[in-house]
């Protein structure tokens, strides 16, 4: 997927108040961290449309990534990721 398409989707999610961007403290360049917001307003048609576009983009990226693997390796990877759950992210934030 083209970088500009991803940026456009993130721009739309940010405009709808669904995500925010902040500078990455570990990168002195242009890297940004994208985080979901705590905005709990009822979903509008625009927000639902933007979420559908983001989900479709994620599915396309997953399909592109997983297409390089055999079905058996794909199943193994997905199983391993499921087993890991949120632990790797928690370790990273804890500084381990």
C-alpha cells in the first residue's frame, strides 16, 4: 500500500477525533506515534466511514504481508501472535 494512502487514512481518523499523533521521543526525525483517543462521542456516519476505510487498509496490508508465507507458516505466525497477546508491547513500555 502506498505511504500517501496510509497518511490520508490516518489524517481522516485524526480529523474525526479517533486518533492523535505525537512525536516519537526515541526518534529525533519525523517519526510520530499514533494513538487512539479517549473520545467516546457516539459514532457519526463520518466516523464510521473513516473506521471502515482504516479497517479495509489494515486488511490489505495484512494480506500483502501474509501472502509471502505458505498457508502453514501463516497459521503458525497467527497462532504465535495470538499466544503472545499484549505481552511484547507491555515489555517494551516497561523498558525491558
